């Protein structure tokens, strides 16, 4: 049976960011965002048909396309960088900050 320390050190430990983990987490964020974009777009279409006078459809479509384009940007950046060491935590923080900003704008505007 494998030593528990060797098993645990293979995975992310608090305070340590390994380059492979950053690339894996960035790819996971991007895949999750593609699913969210698809769901948000379907919700926008449904709401624009069901309640066009209550829900501003143009705003929902615009928000969906903005999220789509910044996710496409993140996707292209991730796939252009072959050396995972060049992928910095700033790239991850940028993605999360954009997600929070988009969520705040969608909820409060």
C-alpha cells in the first residue's frame, strides 16, 4: 500500500501552486463557463419568449455574448501556452474577477 504522504503530495496542497494544477484548473473553469454560457443563453431565449415585457432580452443576449467572448479569449490563451509554467495565478484571478463582475452586472443591472 502506498505511503499516505506520497499520495497526498501528488495533489494540491495549500500554499503551493504547481504549474500543471494551474493549467488543469484553468481548463476546468473554461469548460464550466461554456456550460454556463449555454444554459444562460437558453434561459435568455426562454425568458425573451415567455416574458418579453418584463425581462430585457437585449441585455441578456449582450451579457451572454460578452461572457462568450471573454471565455473564448481565455480558451485561446490557454491553448496557445504550451509551457504551463507561463500560466500564472494572475490568469486565474483574471478569470474569476471577470466571472464575479459578470455575475454582479447580471444581477444588479
